[in-house]
């Protein structure tokens, strides 16, 4: 064990070492006879003295360090006190109440304005106060205005919930209509800074401005209501009358007395009960039940009669604050006008019925006259052909007996004249049959070469006699048509071109046009002026020609009627001084050898040709859609009518039925097009035969329809085109395939 206690102060240890050294020196001096031992003790004493000096120096250095540390600590304490004083002075200069809670939720620092507006709180604030205790003090303060229905515990719970957020700003209402804005922010070390700002003046000013604004809005609203033609009553969520307009006073004769304010709805209705009569299934009790609902009132609309001569339309609707508004519109004049109009309609209907009967009789008489005319023409034609044939035989016999060249020339001219008369009679007979609807057609697959080759042999000599070059290009295509009438159409077109072409050439060719074949007859004749293009297809109409006795102008009339009856699109291109091109568009025959179920006789009168077909018609023009529907359904089809794209989609989804064919207007409104609707319906229901109806004749639309294999029917469309297209779809189902629909024939030169 050591003779020095290490726990003693440095000064005490040094004192003990000095005493030990002195004692040893005395013992050395007293025991000189023990020299060896004394010397050892001396050495030991010297060593101890050296250690004492070293420890003394260390002690001195330690004391110096301690004094320096104490000086630094003193300076730090001074700086801390100065900083604390500065912080205290700084937060005291803040106009708001300020408080700082540390990360342990203990109050560290606050200024004199903190909670000053809550007079019973400042005396209970102290450093170290826990935040929860601070909130508890606030919630129990008599200066705090706790909202109705809340307890101090509820308020404290909501306050602590806000405290869980890093940043929050809210207002606290105090007694006597005073307000504090509380701004709470989290510090970087997890502490909390709270700022309290008195916003009473601001809140009062805002409320004052808001009251002024509400007052202005109320005046504007009242002025607006007073200018309405409808009587308006406004009820609050307690079903009490809180507002009405002047029209209401006039309609229901309610005096504008102060007692009417806050009148319950049931009492107001009771005052008027004896004067009002409800129409329909809406009655007094149902209206009361609707008004007594506390929320989710549906809209109501009904009519009532007040007295004997006033009819009111009533509309009721719930407001966002669970009140409701009821409006009254005087519709007496409208109902009276409707009654008078109904009587006028009945009178007009009776007149229309009578007039229709008269027109029906007149139409029947006209039809009888037309039928009589057709029968007469047919009979006359038949009777005239008999003597003409005999005359031709007599002239043939006479030509064998005559030798005089002059007489033979005269006889040849007479034969040509009789041949011309025979052609005219046959043309009149064809026109009569087509007009009377008595013509029948043997529609089947017809090879074009079987028609073009004989016509080349027959008409080439006629063209050569005029010095014209006639070129008929053969074709390997087969088309769907009546072979006899198709030959007559092509023959008349070629003969007409040869007749009117003085010099140059006539070319006949066939172009493939999608699913159709377009037969074109080009000539280098004088051309046809724009104003004459409709005239040339009328019977007995001829343009200027070299030979005035060259026919009666029935050739193109027969072409136009036959093409229309066969549903073959006929078109014309012409330029004055350059020539003309007549073209006819005919469907190309499919793999079936005949069109339809074998050889089918198709009358020009369509009858019930569309029987059993279901057609979806999408057309946004209501008048046109109704006319189209009536026309199609009159021939046996069933029409599903939609006025826009969405209606068409919804209709098919609702009935779960895919129509046989689609007739789609190109422009359906709202940015939708018939092409878009077609793609959408095909995506939903598969490929369905369809046609686009449009007044747009641009190449872009024609190409778009061709890309989708859609038929393009140009407006204005006629009955024959529509029925011909639908009938073709109906017939194609018999072959097991729907024929591809081609685009309409272009009238421009290629």
C-alpha cells in the first residue's frame, strides 16, 4: 500500500512528501554509524524529492489548466447569459405571443405576450410545463369559446391532433367575439415553436365585408327573382318560407304581410288547399311527403289548376342546404293555345283526309289514264307493226321485179323510212312498258363479250359509212344484269355517239370500278352544254343535229329508264367542242352462275322486295330520316332509326340484334362520321353490309369508301338507288356471300 493517499488533494500529497523527506534526513543524521543504511535512505529520500518536484510541476500545470478552464467557463456563461438575454429581448419585441417547447414537449421559453389574451393562463405557465398540460389549461379556460356541442376534452383532443403535424395554422375563438390565430411549426431538433396572433380586427372586418357582400347578393337575388315570370318560393331546411318574389304574390294572390315570413310549408299549402286542383297522379299528400323528406329529394314537376281558369306548372328541387325551392309558371295561355291548336289540327286533319281522298281519286284517275295510254300505245304499236311487216314484204317482192336504178333507189329509201317507223314504234313500246312498270327483267350473270362482239359487227359498218373509226374493246368480265336490256342500253349509247359525231372516232371500253364494271362510250362529237345534259334523257328531246329526220330522240330516254329500273348508275361527262363520255356502272358477277336464287324476274315495281330485311339507318336529319324510313318499310323491311352515332351503338346494344345492312349518313353531327360509326359497329358485331350516304363528292371520301368496300350513295338519293342497293344485298344472301359494294360512278374523264 502507498503512504500517499491518491484521493487527497495535490497540496496535501505534496505536504506529506516534504514531511517524509525531512524525517528521513533526520534519521540519517542520527544514525551515522549505520552509514550504508543511511546512504540508502538518503538515495531514497533524494528520489522521493525528485518525484515530489515532478508532481509539484504537474500540479502547477493542472492548476493552470483548471484556472484557464474556469475562465473559459466563466466567459461561456457570460456569453450564454448574454445570448439568453438577447433572445429574451428579441422575443419580447415580437408583437405575437411566442413559446418554445423542446423535443421532450417541455416549455423552454416564452414571452410576455404568450397567452396574454387568455387571462387565466399566463400565471400557470412555467419552464418545464408539458405540452399536454398546456393544452389542458387552454381547454379549461373560461375565456375560450368552445363550439356548441363540444366539451373541453373534445377541444383538447382536436388540438393535440393538430399538434401531431409539422406545420399547422388555425384560428381559436375566444369569448366576447375575439379570435387568435395559432401558428405551430416543428424545429430541426424536434422542438415546437408556437406563435399567437390576435386577428380579431381582421375577422371582424372580413365578417363585415362578407355581410355587406351577402346583403348585396341578397338584394341582387331578390331583384332577379322579382323579374322572373315564374313565381318562386324558397324554404329552409326546417321547411319554413324564407323568400319569395313579387310574381308569387300575383300568381297565388299571397299578400306581402310580415306574418308570411317563416310560415311552414304545410300551413302555406293548407291556406291554398281549397283553391288548388292537382292534375294526374300527383296530389296534396304526395307533395307534403316530398317536402317532409330531410334530404335527397328528387325533382318534381306537375300541373295544378287554381280556380276555374288558371293553370300553373309547378317545379320543385332540393337546395344544397337541405332546403328546397318551388316555382310556379302560369301556363294558362299555352294550354288554351294548345287546346285551340288541337281543335285546329282536328279540323285540318279532317280537311287533309278529305283532300287526300280527292287527290287519291285524282291519282287513280291519272293512273287509269296513264294505264289506258300505255295500253293504247302497246295496242297501237302491235297493230302498226303488222302492216309495216306486210309492207316490207311487198317492197322486197317489188325490188325483185324492178330493174330501173332510179326506182330501186326510191324503193330503198321507202324501206329505210319503214325501218325508221318500226324502230320508233318499238322505242315507244319500250318507253310505255318502262313507264307503266310492266317491264320484266331476266337478271343473271352476263358475259360482256357476248354483247360487245355482236355490236362491233353490227355498228362498225354504220360508223364507216360516216367516215368514223369505231373501236370496241372486248372484256372478259361478267356482270349482273338483264342481257336484252343491257344490249339495248349499250347499243343506244354507241348509236347515239355515232349519230352525233361528224369526224373522229368512237371508243367503247370497260373499266373495273371496285366491285363494279363501268362501261364507257367516248366520242369526239360536238359535246353537250351543261344546261342540256338533263334534257337529252327526256323523250322526244333532241339537240341540233345534221339530219332533222334522224329519229324522235327516244334512245337516251330508253337508256335512262332501263338503267334506273336495273339499278345501274348512269353518268355523263362532256366538254363542248371536245366530245362526250356516257358510262354505266354494273355490278360484277360473283362465282354464282346466276344472280339470286336462279333466274329471277325483277319487276320495275319493287313491291315487297325487301321483305324480312332489318336495316339500321343512322341519319341526323330528322325529316330525311323519317321519309327514308317510310319508303323502306313500305317495301317490307324493318328500319332501326338512330339520329347519331351513340344512339346507333346504344340501340344495337339494347336490342342485342345485328341488322342485315347499315345505311349511315357521313356527317352525323358532334364530330362523328358514318365511317367512324361503321368501324365501331364492325368491331362490335363483325362485318355488316353497308352504304354511306353523303352530299360530299370528293375523291377522298370515294377512296375511303372504296378502302372499306362501302357503297357511296350521293345525295340527293332517289328511291331506285336505295331500293336497288338493299335489294342487291337481299339477293346476294342467296349465293352465300355478300357482293362487294363499289363506289359511285365518277362523272370525270379518266
